[in-house]
């Protein structure tokens, strides 16, 4: 509905009508449209982009990057993201939902970095969010801004660069 009507027209009344339920059902469960949107986005992201576990940082990053790229291949996903990004610029409540979404997703996806740290693959106290933002940001830029596909070669190269950047200064794994 966000793609069809925009965030400002996304009401519990309209959502309830489309879902075939009473609006009090939505109010009782989520309280606000922002809570419903966050819950739906996190649930969808968890299904579409689960946290990979390949046994190596670079392997996990590559698989994560591929899952993000696969998700962004859907025109509906691109349209929804464009609408949310654009409307969050002027809608503080929606902007807060976007921040909460990425905070939760990076906390979940940070497991990749924490496992790599336990294996000694990354420098101590590495900024998990920065690594994940670098990977995901490159893919989002390619697809949403440049409007080009995120090919497997791009994902492999970005994953390699991010993994390499996470290592000790001399390029060897952290000890």
C-alpha cells in the first residue's frame, strides 16, 4: 500500500479494509502504523535476507550481499524502498522507523562479524555497522541510485574488499 498510496495515506482503516479485518485488530496488535510497518519490514527482511553462516567472513559477506541483491531484483522491493526513503525525508515518524529497522537489522547481521572475530578473522573492536554499511551500501547504490544490476562479480569484489579491510593493518588475519 505504501507504493500505491504513499506513507501519508497509509492508515489503519485502509490497511484493515484491504486485509479484511477490523481496524481495532491492528490497533490492538501494533498500536501505530509505524509499529506495524517496522514489524512487517523486519519480518520480511528476515525472510528475504537471513543471516548467512558459511564459516568465513568473506563467504558470509558474499552470501549476504547476494541475498540483498536478489531482494533488490524485485521491482516491488525497489519501489517500496524508493517511496520509504523519499518520504522519510519529510516524515519524522517514518524516518524513526527506518532508523529502527537498520539498527535491528545490523544488530542481527552483526553476528557475521562477531563470528569472524571469534575465529580471529578481524581486528579487535571493529565497527560492525561500518562493515555492513559498506557492503549493503555499495549494492543499494548500484541498484537504487545508478539503476544497474548488482552482478555477482560486484558482490564478490565488494565482499572481498570489506573482508580485507577488516583484517589487521598488514593484511593478515587478526591474531
